[in-house]
């Protein structure tokens, strides 16, 4: 009772994301490189992922830091 057809409507093949052996496919898919690439370090990939995630939340290019000490929430030890 469905109005759909049995024919495949997608004409192009799905894009296959590949990376060199031992490299991060997710890193190459999202960033175009990973920490296993020559000339790259783990901290660079971590920073790139954080900046990418921060851009999804806001447009601030700064790393995960409070703008000043006054704006941080101060907890009480009770």
C-alpha cells in the first residue's frame, strides 16, 4: 500500500572516505588530515576537533577558555 516505486532513485555512488593505513578516517574526512600525517602532532588534531565543535555551537574562534576570571562561575566548597 505504498506509493513508492521499487526503483533506486539515487544515481551517484556514495562517497567513500579513505585514509592511508593507520590513519584516522574521521580526521581525513572532517579535516583533510590527521595526527598520523607527516608534520602533524596529536595536539594539533585535538585542537582542530575542538575548534570544529566550538564552531557548531558559536562563532568564537578562541579555544575552550573563559574570556576573563570574573565571568567564571565560582563554586563553594560548602
